[in-house]
C-alpha cells in the first residue's frame, strides 16, 4: 500500500509545492512534555509503504492503560463496551484534526450514544494528536507510545481542563468504556466514551404522541430512584468544519450548551418527582411545589409522577414511571429531551449517581 501525499485539504497548498516532506515521531515516553518529529524530503520516486497497524491491539492497549490508572486510584475496572459511536466520532475528527465534542450532524456525545441504542449514562474524553501542517508516517509502535502518552496526560497533567478528563477516567460509577482510535497522514484521534450501564430495560424512556413520559426497567442493585431531570436541546443541525473547529472544549446537557458557547451551568427544563404525600393528589402536590418552594431557586418546572412504582429486592430495584408532560412539551416544542435518572444505592445513600443520559428525539 502506497502512502498518499496530500490526502485532505492541503493538496493544493503552498506548503507542499516547494519541498514536500514526511515526518517521523521521535521516541516518546509517557512522561514526555511534548511530541517531536524528525522530517526529511519526500522521495516521490520511491514512496514509503505503509506499515500494517493492528487497531484491535491498540484498542485493547487503551483499555489496559485505563484500567491500570483506575486500579492505581482504587476505582473498579471497566470492560470494553459495544457501542460504535466512539470509533465513528474518532474517524469523523480526522477531517479537521482538532478536538470537537460535536458531530458534523450537530449531535453531542449523549445524543450519538442514544441514537445508536445506548442504554445507560456516558461521559466522553477526546484527544487529537498532530496537526494538518505536516504529514507524518505512523507505525504500530508510534501509536502505542501516543496512547500511553495521552493516557498519562489525561490523568496526571490535566490542569488546563481542571482535571475533568482525569475525573472521568477514574469515576467509580463507570463499568464500561467504548474506545475509538483513528489516524490519517496528519493526526491521531482518540475517543474514550465512559459508560455507566446498570439498567435492564422493559421500556426505555419515551415520549408518546399523547405527550406521556414513560420508562420501566430493573436496576441491578438495590437503590432509591430519587428524581428524573430532563434537559432540552433544539433539533441538531449540520455543522461546517469551521464550526466544529471553533466549538467549545467541553460539552454539557441542554440548550445552554451549544457549539457556539458552553458553560458548566446547565439546568434541566423539568424535574419529575415521586408522589411523596398520600393525602394529596399528584396534581395538587405538583401545584404546591411549583408555587412555593424555596429549594427550587432556579424555578425549574416540577412534575409529580402520576405513576411511580418501585419494588426493592436484595440486589435489584424494579421501577415503572409515567407522567403527563404536555405542559412542558407545549412550551418547549420539538427537540431532543435527555433523561437523567438519579439513584442512590441502598448500601450508600449519600452516593448519588446518574443511571441514564438517554436522549429522546421528539421530532
């Protein structure tokens, strides 16, 4: 297989017209400060042949590196997940050689995961190594070194990201990780989609034509379902390469976080609560909570579910929840509604966790 020069948007650029070069990664330790390349003129008469690269080996190495860090910091080990969305996004990012949590179809990570049939909660880390200015010649050993270097940076040197990557890698609730690794003549992209999968679904969250919100299933440990937060995003629209390249370095739930600007202050457009007062109907209790609730300083609309059935076992919890969301849907309209189910394990009630980041495409 012959190495193709100019694969991408630099074919007609001035950079390669004068003295086309090919660059090789210098030996890289995981603790190295940066990557360095040695370059030489490209011999068009005797082009280099691409070395064979085993992607499966790279994915397994990435899993091994993640679990080494999790073991080091006393977090449970994770298994390799089955979702293809991490790999698909890694390949998509080769077009821009720059980090973006958005896809060119406008979707954020939790939307991609949900559209692919995801059943739990996810949080994503992305790294893009390399630039489009110089062409590079990768080998299996190069890529293994880059994976180790990137993993070390994510966990130990993540100050610029306020250690968000590190906390994601080491979070106790993760039990799976979906790994995406892709490379071109210019850059390497790495996507780690950490997954919390604890629910066996009888009915994944849906919105019916009658605007009923329904979900039912079984959590594989004894837990209390505390509440359900619902976030709203407008219908995703296609994004240009330039829009992807200028997108924020982080993402969040809901409309307050877009490809133009994103903050950590995302708020749900609704919270669904259990019916906690048998002396009042759900509608009456709902009205009281929305009228006079000092704890709800953000004025998030509160809904009291007309069905909230929970059954506890020693090592499981079944649930069946239904609520009429017509009031919400008439206000916000069509879009993407992302469901975060909050639960507390019975053996550690203070340790709240999110069971789902499942998006409903209400179009």
